C-alpha cells in the first residue's frame, strides 16, 4: 500500500534543495543536515550572503547570496530549485517565502523551531507545499527506516 505521508512525496520529488542559512561550519545543524541530504543523493544549493561575498563553497557547491541568484545560476544549467529549506529565524521567513514563490519552488520547508503562519499561508496560496517546525534529516531518516523512501 502506498504511503499517504505528505512528507514522503515531498522528499521523493524535491531533489534539488536550496538551503537558506547554510553555515560553512561543520558543527552547525544546517551543515550537518545539508551534508546528510547530499549523502542521500540530493543536490544541495547553499544560500548564505556572507559566504557568497567571500566566494566560498560549502559542501563542494558554490554559495549564492540569494535564492534568486541561485535559481538564475541553476537555470543556466537547465536546472531548478525544488525545495527551499530554511535555517533562519522565523522573523526572516516572509522575504524568503516571497523569493521561493518567485523562483517557482515546489516546497518551502522551515526547520525545527521555525514557523511563520502568514508566510506559510501566502506560500500555500501560491501553490507551494509548506512544512514548518520539522527537520528534513529527521523526517528522511524516519521515512527511510519505515521503508517509505
């Protein structure tokens, strides 16, 4: 019987993930989560304005200052961002949600402890799937352990 878990569909379909707030520091949650997802075969697109300004790469991928910059660079390769995975404060979510809508992402995923109902409602109204206060690593491991991924 197929899974009815909506997170399974998101994690199965969204293979290119822009990680907003991805830190270059290996001890940070954003780095550990993105590394795990990369090891599971997802394409990680780092979005970190400070690292981008310094020309850094994170997890071997070029870093971008904004979602728009990342989407433009991927479009030149005939690729697109499927999911926007957010590691920022809840107050920072509205402009990120706006950019996720503008670039045509399928999903806006807010990590543990991050919620913003107004931005989520706006993103849903624009056709995005929205996940709040959940960790992509934890959910992937849960679904994988139960044979759903």
